C-alpha cells in the first residue's frame, strides 16, 4: 500500500517529539503519546495531517498504522531534530519542546515543500 508524500511528511512531523540521535542526550521527561498537527505552507504538499507519536526513553515511534521510520531526538534544552522516512520519501523536521507542547518546521526535498507542525502531549 502506498501513501501520498503529504501523508509521509505529516507522519514525519509528528515524530519530531522523539530522541534517538547520538548527539542528543536521552531523556524520559518527554515520554508518552503526542498528538501532532501539520500544516503544509509552501510547495506542492497541500494536505494537513493529524497523527500520534509515542516517545519512550527519549526514542520516538509512530503510533499509527503506516510504516514510518523516525529517527532523531530532543536535547536537554528541548531542541528537536528529526528525520522521517516512508516509502523512499524523507522529511526533516526541527522544533522546540516546552513542557507538554512542541512546535517547529518541516521540509521535504521531493516534492519540494515546507510547513510547520505543533504537538501536544496527550
């Protein structure tokens, strides 16, 4: 089953609330389920998405039914860097966690599009 690039991008953005990159310190204070909402703002990705991500021991997983690989993390200052992949498509997302909320931007090289995302810990 294939999914549109927009779906992959949104899934990637949700995954931003995670930690698995070696440059980031592991933390559990962000553990839990996060609800992510994406907004496509520039380029050919015109669909917005809502989805859930799970953070456990600083590592993120997608809490849905699509086969999405999410890597990246949150450092001690709350800075987020994520790379999400689905079906050969990649999305890079960055952002900032503040308590039980997070927000940031995402970009996809193909098709070229960008947007923003917000997340709230459930």
